[in-house]
């Protein structure tokens, strides 16, 4: 068996390399596995992006992977596709995009503990849904966002609420403290240690409701069914790399992955969001 893998440590663009997997390693390897491979005189960590049964005829000599470091899906398949798309679109070294979805402080902590922290976690299988048309809930009467969100919580389960920033989260929970014990809450201001703990809680789906800032879009959310994105035209938030790509661009690829039901709630939607909603033909609902 052969694999294609993408680098974690260093790259020049969006290249992948092909490696051979020995028979005794086959059952432990998946797309998203982290493997050790030989590069010149070094050993590097790469992520499996594709599995092939036969090598291409033009390949001459293919080296074997050294070992499988981690078979747990730290990244989901939809994230692997998104990483490759972003690297190609923005001409970014692919390892830079990998580090965006799997931050260095998380990977370094996992490696330091020899990936022991995830051995007890259960694996959630990928969903394979037909594309579900996103729903735009337009709050034209300026109802309280708190009331809308509380109603969604009563109606749904396995839901991620995506707030613009820490201030929105603080404001929401100052009025709804009863939800704190049953939810995973994330703030951009948290320490790396706290963020690492929350990363593991998401993978294990410790709780069914998440309240996060827009940083959540870089995490593996495949355990959850619904994303509820709070849109506010007054909040401008981009992810910084060599280029800036917006949350809506990430959401568009996430929607196309067919993994989630996506809802948008807004009183004053931005022009960028209106364009996205028309382009993807969102279902519209006013309240």
C-alpha cells in the first residue's frame, strides 16, 4: 500500500510525497494519520492525505514510512481537503496552513506526551450527508440574540455556536449562567494550556454544546452536527497568514464538505455575507 503525505514542519508550496506502507502497518493507518518519514538525512512528521493501493508507473523508487506516530483523527478529512485548497489558492507553503488547523503548541504538547493524552478518546466517524442548504435567520425585529440562541438550544443538540469575539461570549453568559456547566466555552484570551485542554474536549465530545469565538473554524468539529454562526457587520475578524482569508471563505468550504447543518443569525449582516448567501442560495427566514 502507498500513501501521499503533506508536511507539518517545512514545505515550499503544496507538494505531497509518496511513501510505501508495510503490510504490518496497514491496519493502523488512515487519512489524517501522522507518520514519520525519511527526508534526506532527517526524520520528519507528515500527515497522510491520500491512500493508494498501487503506485503510479512513473515513480521509480519509493521509500517506506518509518513509523505511525498517531492514528487518531486530530484532523478530519474535510480539513485535509481544505488545507490543500487554501495552500493552492493563496500560494502558501502547505505546512503553514497545516499549522493553522493543527497549531504548533497543540502538536508539541501531544508529542511531548507521546500522544498518550488521546489514547482514551473515542473516534467519531465522518458523516457522509447530502449537501444541506444553509439557513439565514434574519433578525429584522432586533430580538434579543440570547432568546434566539436559547430557543435553538432547546430545539437542537450537538451544536456549535460561533460568536464574533470574547465580548459577545461574556455578555451572553452574564445573562445565562445556567448554561455554563453544560457547555464547552472558549475565549481567545485563554492560555495555551487551557486551549489544549479544550482541544481534547472537542475531540472527545465531552459536551454537546460549544460556545466559541470564530477560532473554532480551525478545529476538528466532525463530532457535531450543527454550526450556528452569529454574524455582525461591525465585527471584522480575519485569520492572519501571509494572506488574509475570511471566515466566510472557510465556511463556504465547510458547507461544501457536507458535514454540517449551518445556520447564520444576523441583525445587521455584512455585504460580504449577503454575497455569500446569494451565491450559495441560502434559505432565508426572518424573525
